[in-house]
C-alpha cells in the first residue's frame, strides 16, 4: 500500500512540475547536461519596405501596446532600444508565459533573449533584408535545455510550440505590413 501511495505521489508531483514548466512558471537552469538546438531559420517575403516591417514588429514594444495584443504581450519596462516584455502563448495545458528582453537595431534587426520561460536558454533574431519591392524577414535562434537526453526531449516539445507561435505572430506581421504598404491604413 505504501508503494502505491508513493507511486501516486511521484506521478502527481511529476505532473505538477510538467505543468509548471509548460506554463513558464518554473525554469530549471542548472547548467548541467546543457544541450542546444537550432530554431529555424524560416524566411518570409513581405511586400513592404523594411522600415515598415520593422515598425510593425517594434511598435507594440516601443509604443503603446494595441488592444488586439493585450492578451499576448505585456511590456514591463521600456527603453529607447530595448524592452523587457512578457509574452503569453496558448499551449495544450494552458498558457505559457515567457519573459524576454527585446533589442531593436533599426531598421535591420530585432533580437530576443529569454529571461524566464519553459526552457533556460532561448535567443532569437528577426533579420530584415531589403529586397526590390519588399523585405525578406528571416527568423532563427537557439534553444537550450539542461539534463542531457531528458532535457533534449523537453526541448523538442518546446521547440514545436515555439515555432508555431512565431509563425502565427509573423503571419500577422506580414499581413499588417502589406496592408500598411498598400495604403489601406
């Protein structure tokens, strides 16, 4: 009977830790068995000048956050070229919260670094290259986890959700930048 109770307690604790990790409420950053993996690269061709694309990405951070993003983004601290912001992304067991620094190098680059989230290490960048008639936006990064194979397994799960969230956000950026470039707004 004691073994059954112990097994149930371990399973219950494991489930609770999993949910805390998935929500970004617990970050295990011990530096033991660190493994990293790439994110991307993924590119979008956008029918707008890179200054317009840069402004579409940067304005919710550097200016007033639009109502449409209130449930997805909360800027905690603003500077002229860097912010500290919380991002909220839906996942299977709720909403993941990541806290990131975001640096802006107008008009060609935006860099992100996770301070708190479901994994201890994520760095990403949006690189904006001018093209004739538009912009090429390339997203890529690196995600790192601790605890060898177990961490690598967790990192693979997080990377899938992370890439899905980035693609969704950038699809909205493309649509808005092209709308602005066409003069519709």
